[in-house]
C-alpha cells in the first residue's frame, strides 16, 4: 500500500473512531445516564446498600435473644407430633420398609460374617422399636422434634456470626431509633435520646437520608424482610414471629469522613463527574465526525479487494456476519460504558480501538449492502431477478435443496434418516452405559438392531453396486442381461427403469437400422420410379430427331412421351402431397359429410375400371346416413387411393369386400381383398413412402397411396389400420361420427 492510500486509511480510521466514541457516549448516556443525574441517596445503588444494613440490623439488634434463650422458647404442637409420626406412612408400612432395607444386608452377611449379620439385626430391631414407640408415646416424638429444631437454631447462629464484622462497619454510618410496638422496647444508637426527642435529633437539615416506619411507602418494620440475607428458618420465625417496629433510620451528615456510606457517596460523585465529561466529549466527537465524513474515504484498491472477496460470500452468511458485527459493536459499547465510568483507562483504550474496527467493519458491510442504491432512484439490484439469484446461492437455499433432494424419494430418505438415527442412538447409548452400566440391556438391544441394519445396508450397497456396474456396461454399448428386480424398493424400481431403458435402447438401435434400410430403399425406389418415365421421355425425344421418321412413328413416339410425362407429373404431385401431409401443413376444410354417400361417389368414379376387371365387389352400407365432421375432398382421396390399390394389386377372379358400419359413436370403413403379390414385409413398412406390394415395380403405382391415406386420416384424428393374413389384405378406417 502506497503512502497516499495509507494516509487515506488512517484518516478513515480516525473519523470512524470519533464516530464510535460519539455513538458509545450516546449509548452510555441512554443506558446509565439516568442514575447519574440524581443525588446518590436517591439511587437504587444506595437503596441496595440500605437494605443490606436493615437485614444486618434485624439479625443483630432486633432479634437479640441468645442461642439458649431461643432454644428455651421452642414449642411443639400436637399437629407437629402427628405429622412427624406419619411422615413415612403408617406403622405397618414403616416397619415393612425397614425390614426390606436390612433383608439384603443380612442375607449377604450370613455365612460370610455372622457377627456383621448380628449387627444389622440389632440396628433393624432398634429402628423398629423406635418407630413403634413413636406411635405409642407423644413425648418420645416431641423430644425428636425439639432436637431437630435445636439443630436448626445452631445452624442459624453459626451462619450469622460471620456477618458481625460487616454489621459493625455499617453501624457507624447509620442512626436509628426503633421501638417494638408490642413490648415498647427501644433499639437505638442515638446519643442524647434521654434529653431530646427523636424529631430533634434526626432532621432533614442534619441528615442525607431518612426512612420512617411506618411511612407512605412502607409499613412497620418486622425484622423479617431479609432483602439480601435469607437465613431465617422456621424455628427463628416461630420464636420471633409477629414482632413489628416503628421508628426511623437515617444517614446523618455528621458521620465521620471515613464511614462506609461516605465512601460510597464519594465514589458515586466521581463516576457522576466522569459521566458528564464523557457525555460532553462524545457529543463533540459525534459532531466532529459528521463534519469530517467527506474528508475520509477508503482507498480504492483496498475497497475493491474487500468488495471482491465479500461479494463472494453467500447473502445469508453476509446477513449473519452483519448481525454478529452489530451485536459485538453493542457489546463493546457496554464494555466502554462499564470501564469509562470506573476510570479504567487502559481497558477503555483497548475497548475503544476494538469498537472502532468493529464499527468500520459494520459500516463497510452496510455500504456494500446498499451499494446499488442511488440518490433519488430505485435500487439497481436487477430487481427481483438478481435477489432471487443471490438467494439461490445462499447456504440456506443450498441446504433446503439438499434436504429436498434427500427426500426426493420419501421412502429412501426416511430409511436413511432412521438408519442414521439408529447409529446416533447406538453411540449415545454406549456413552450412557459407560456412565451408568444399568443401561447395558438397552445397549445390547441397540447392538442387535445395529447388526441387522448393517446387514440391510450391505444388501442395499451390493444391489446398488450391481446397478452401477450394469449402467456402466450400458454406457459402453454392451447391453448384457437384465437386472433382477428385488421387491418394491427404490433400488428395485431403479433396476426396472434401467431394464426399460435398455430395451428402449435396443429398440432404438433396431429402429435406427430399419430407418437406414428404409432410407436406402426410399432413395432407390424414388430413383427408379422417377428415372423410368424420364428415360422413356429422353429416348423417344432423341428418336423424334431422326430425319426420315414416318408420321405414324412420330405420332406413336409423341404419345409415349405424353403418357410418360403425365406419369412423371403424377409421381411428383403424389410426392409433394405426401410431404405436405407428413409435415402437417395441410389445411382441412371440415364440414358435416355423409360417409355413405362419399364412399358411393368414390366407387362410382371407378365403375368403368371395376367393370373391366374380373374382380367381384361386395359393398355393404347402412340404410341410414352416417355423418362425420371431415374434409370431404381429402377423405375422398383416401377412398380413391384404397380403391386404386385394390384394382392394381388384387388377384384376378377374387372378391373384394367393402363395408361401412356405425359402432357406438364411431364409423368403421373396411376394405378387404386378396393380393396377387406375396406380402412378406412388416405391415408397418407398407405405410412407408414409395413402398409397393409389387417389389418388381412393374405396375404404375407410386407407392405413396397408403402413406397419403394414413396422413389424411391422422389429420382427422382417426385411425387407419392394416391387417395381413396370408394373402388377405384388410384396411380399416375409424372416424368419429356426429
């Protein structure tokens, strides 16, 4: 970093330091200022010390009986005797419980140590005798209760003796005059009380603090408030219970300068002055940082580097970092507030430096998050799209996607979750057994479950490895045997799907080979069917150029050229129409058409050809019209093509059956004839373009008739099916009716 950049960075740190001091001062003023803008004796801090003195006063002055006097005052009621007697149940249940406690001890000692067994029996019998006496003699129980209460008294006096020295320190800072409202006994440390009344000795003019009992805010002093110390037990409360005191407690101004309360007040006043100075200094620092904000800026290279690395952090992590930084900034403000008020200069300096860098980090993150906000304009985040992209790259989004992928197949996700939970429980139970061996049975059960889970996992892993191996072979082009399908598990379904894909690949390869073969045949057939008439046209055109050609030959040649030209035109027109049909670019003009009438018209067009053949047509039509929404011209072409095929490829002197019938809401038109050529190919191949039943291609068919017919029927959302049974050729057309 060069000198200029270093200077810019130092300026920035200085301004941020001023800003941090200013904000921390505002924070400290809001947090602690309220208690430093009042008199010490009106603060909660003093009130807490006062309550502590009242507790100590109650322990050592208001309750002044000795240990022996308290023990003599102990009483035992009939209810206490009865409660002690049945504390652990009736006589029978208590005896049974004692016998059960010693039964195992005595059984273990018998034979091994008879003397020890006798000791156990003696202890048992003594306890049973004692319990029995409890239910016979009230005095026996009363003595036990008195003994328990005396032990509580001993504990009480033992606990409070450590606070005597502390009470003596507090006692010199307070003046008090308290009178027992029941006995009239006075407890006081006021000098001259015999000559002057309390009101003359304790006044607002000679006291820093006065608390009257009773007063508007407090009732009588009972000596049982224990604001700080809670050593009163049931026995002490029973002995001293019901006592109330009236009077006054004060902090006189005339107490020695080295008194405890005077030290508290002086310390408070120092902190109060420090608070005021810090508040003024922080306000000045805040104002100064505001005016110097344009004077300081981050070096461009450093900002680019930080922005580059910070921008690569996911958006949710950036938000968490910003939140944590803000939390640490607030914590540093708390630390500044605590150290500055108690004049811990070294600690305050360290905390301010730390807070400055935290604030610098927070300001940088805030600036980066708002980097695309322009003054007076909408934020240029690429709007929702960019935010969505940033959210997709967040850790939360990635974790969500990971969980969604984990439970994409719910069954296997749940199985894995159960398996992982079992492993976790097994490990946790092992730790528990090491701590508490009584749970070893649970561990044994979990080990059995863990072994079974391991076996299941091994089976799943083995099956999965087989599937992976099979898919590797499939990717390498080796089909191999089908995978075994085991059960209805996810892996079983996966194996089944892979088998289906494998068969699909095989069928695709077969179809591809078939497609290549059909393409070759198509090119060959198209070349043959187009070249034959074209060759004749060229040949006879050359012959027409002969000089001494007779008129008869010339006319014959022209007639051949004309016929072959028309044949070539028919082939080209059929090919063009077949291409349009296959591409679906043909527009249908649909209307309500009577299929019976349309079929009769198509047959009528071929009456002359039918009469010239030896074929016998048997046509069956319903007596009523059968209507369908179709393009009549296109459907007529279908009928025409099928009738042409029948006339060209039917065996002579055979019957042709054409039938139209209505089945439910469908119209079914059937064409059946006996072929003169053997049909050895697949039926589906007959729909291919330029495919003809006459493989020698001596007939004048184009081989496009069935392809065009099927395309037209498909455009009408109908069906055209072919069936071949030996030499029987059957075409069935199915259309919707209205």
